[in-house]
C-alpha cells in the first residue's frame, strides 16, 4: 500500500518515535547562546586524539554512545547506524561505525545529512525494518577548513559571506513498535529533496547556494501536505546563515508562499552570537545536528513545540568540482517532528 | 510489525520487483569476457566531456536514463534516486542527480554502493514509500587513480595485489505495487553490513581489506536465514579480486561454513580477462554494478539463475586516513535476488 502523498512526500502512518538524542559540541559552540544546552563539550580541538580527523570521529562516537545511554540500551541493541559527514569518503562515520560495531549504512548529503538520515531512518522504522536505529552526523572546524579551503596555519582572511563550520555532532535514536510507545516526539512525514543549482559558484557563499534547495523542499512539502507556515511552530533550517536565510524568505515569497519570518529558525544563524565573529553564522553537518539535539528536540518532548518542519541543507560541491568551474548544487530533505502526549 | 529475521537481516514480504536495469562500460571492459553484454559502451575515457570527472558523471546519467527507458517510464516518474560513487563528496552522483531532476538520497559505501542502494531501496519499496525508485552507482579508472593513488601521467608501476578500477555504471529500478506485478526478478531479503577491519593497511591490497567484511555479512545472512550455499545458485561478490576471493573462502571456512567454491562469482575476478594485465582483477563501484546489470540480472530474469546472494564490498578508507596510519575498514551489504515466474 503506497504511503505517498503528493509528488515528493511520504506519510509515516506508524509514527516512528524518537527514543533518545544526544549532542556534542566544541568550545566555541559552548561560548555561543546555546552553550549550556549541549550534552557534552569537548575540552579542545583535539579532544585527546592525534589528529583533527580522529577528534571529529570521537565527537560522533560520543554522540552515538550518549544517545544509546539516554535510551537505556546497549550499542548492541541498535540495529542500524545511518550516518555520514563532510570528510572525503565519510571517514568520520565509517571509522566510528567500525568502533561502535553497529551495522552501518553510510550517507553523503553534506550538511543535509542530519535530515537525510532522519528521512531514510524514519521510513525504515515505520516500515518495520528496524526496532531501534540511530541517525547521526558530525563536523569539525579544523578538518573542514583544511579539506575545503586552506590550512588553518595560513591564517587566511574570511570573506563577509563565509560561515564557520561547527565542531559538533548529534545522534537521534528512532524506534518503532513497543520500544517507541512512550516516545514524546514522533516523525509524521518526510519529503525527499531534489538537487537544485541556481548557478552560485562562490565556495565562500554556501548560504546562497543552499537556499534554493531549501525553498524547493519547503514548497514541495507545503504543496504535498496542503499546509502553510501556520501549521508549524517552527520551520528549522540547518545552516543557511544570515544571507541564506534572507534569500530563502525571498525565494519562498516569489513562489507565492506566505512566510512567517518569526517561525524560520536557522541553526546556522543561531548557534553563534554576534560577538563571535563568524560572519554569516555556523555551518557543517554538526550545526543542524547539535542544535536539533540540544535545543529543538527537548522543546518538542516537553510540548513547548508541537510541530516542527526540520530540514538541513547540503551543498554538494567538492574542491575538484569547483576547480573545474562547476557551480554549487544544493539539497535539502525535510522531516515533520511532532510532540506526542505521554 | 517487525520484518526482522535474526540479528542483521530483514524480510521483504512484499517482494519488491526489479522493473528494469542498464549497464554502461568503457573500452577496456568491452574488451573483456563480458564485453558484448553491456548496454552502452563509451567510445573513450572522456566520452565527449572536458574532464574525467564529467565523463564519470555522464556514465551514471546514461545508465539511469537507459534504465528508465527499459522500464518504459519517464525520469519524472521515478520518485527517488539512491546513488553514490567513489569521488570526494560523491560529485558524480550529486551532479548527475542535479541533471536528472530525480529526488535524491546520496549514499557513500565505496564499492559496496550497488548493494547498499539495493538494500535501502528494497526496504523503501517494500514499505510502500516509493512505487518506482532507481539505485545506481559508477566509477571511472582515470578519476579513481588520480584521487586515490597518483596522477596517471606518472606512469607508476602497479603492485601484484593491485586491482583495476572499472570504468562503468549500473542502474536498477525497483518497484512495488501494481508497477511491479510483472517483474521477473524480486528482492526477498537484505542483510546490513558491519564495518570490519582486520588491520590491513596496504592501499594496494583492497581485496584483503574487504574480504573480512564479505565473510562477516555472508555468515550473518546464512545464520539469520538458516541457509547454506546450497540454497543459492550463485553468491556474487563485488570486487574482491583474486586474492580477496581466496581469503573469503578461507575466512568462511574458518567460520565453519561449507563453501561451494564454484558458486562464488566475484565480479572483480570476472570482468577482465587474464590477458588484460589487471593483476588481481577489477574494482570500483562500477564493477559490481555493471556486471550485475549486464550479466546477473538477465540470467535471473530468464530463470537460468533462481536465487542469488548479491553483495558488493567497499573499503572505507581515504587517502587522509591512510596517511594518518589507519588500517582499512571494509563493509558489505547483501540482497537476495530471486527469479519470479511471469
């Protein structure tokens, strides 16, 4: 029986439950306005490891372990890990999965990975294919800078449209069946993103490259479900940043959608304070992931938020594609998160 | 209702159907023993494009388009594309998805991507989340060499354990419901892979790095389903190559499994002939993908093969992880493909 509604959205009639979540962040993130809400804060960029890459992996492992602890279950009770990250060949997720020993599907959606994993994961849980699975992602400022831009040691000046890659991770456990009966948050629908490219080619302007994908997915979701902004307490985007958020509002308005700006919460705009000198805000897989787990899910569980459209946005470029003159395609997947009475 | 059987395997009670498939290959692959079976062969490494990366992407696009043609449907009728490749940030799949305009979930499983996409895709189809979706992957000798090893222009000598990255692509359309009623091949079960690392650190010995993951997944599948090699016409692995295939037999035997060697068909051992100087054989996402679509699926559709365990294997390293002294983790996902009477 088809669970599809409209062109791009699927209904999750079993309402898979969010059983637990955990967030990990770095020092700069702790210094931001949401610093007190992260579950774990690492002491410095290396977190006791020999390389930034190993440190990034440790963030993801910590988030997954803490998430399982919160759910009161062993890692061996988790049937699947859906995870990815920004590094070439997603080595953070792959090596973390080796150490965690959880069966692993690797994803790549750049900074959209948190909502990509929730989108696929909620379908797998709803379909009866997993009783307990974890969706997770991470990013690290020091690994992203040297892979995508330049070695930190160069001390390059940042352009006004630049964003600051969040050092952080988030992990969410989804469940179905008896395990999920008492979950206070559930996933109701999900909308799969299309890859959208309006021709932005500036690698230091990710917000502009990703905003069209966010606009496209929000518009598709609202059309498929016949909803408006009024039906949501918040529409949470991942890391559009200040410029990208402005462009999203403009693009949605052009599509004839009545945007309620006060409901648009962009994790990239929020995670750092204005005095932290991050220009357009935060970015990276860990931005949406850590903010979802530290700030959004607790409010959904407590009933302060009743229904949230969560969509992380990813820029699907590589340094190679940019050097070859390609513009930057974006993608955004959406999930509807709802409070559920106990 | 849980569809799980055993620790790692899920049953697909709706038996999602394989509606169509298509393969694309390069000149060297055409010169191999299966050369006449590929749907499309590109005339040279660039296939009319400006870079090897753009050529790789064109292989994937061609495979997806040809697959939709074989199914008699438009690209706009395909609800999801599950795809990935070997390149950093999976730019082949991401940019192909931009051009194809199909809603896109990006995967990264290295050379395991064909079975990873079929594993996730068959669950999504079985669960009623998509009526028609395409699973696809590709690789290209020239892009992989310069990303993972050295520029081709260096003309480095290859070690005896080296494998040759296949220039090729494969695309498989999965369907459920009325669309799938007449499919001659269906997916019956799938087993999710664990990331396994026995400490191999030689980047020129991928077969040895991946064989333990293949052994682990085969053992898990046989235990979960209480099957033996006798229950399959073939057990098809992706690209273990000659050394990796030998190690797989040894590892399975150590686990107490009665291996029927004549049923072990490794695409990497098969795709090139002994005179083609590829040392241990073929590799790359496109190896298993193109051989599945050119050689295995037609036999399953015709009833010459009745039940096949298909598992592509991936090595989850990056040049960075190897330079940092890490060993090479492997992963393998399995799907059971069955002939269905018309």
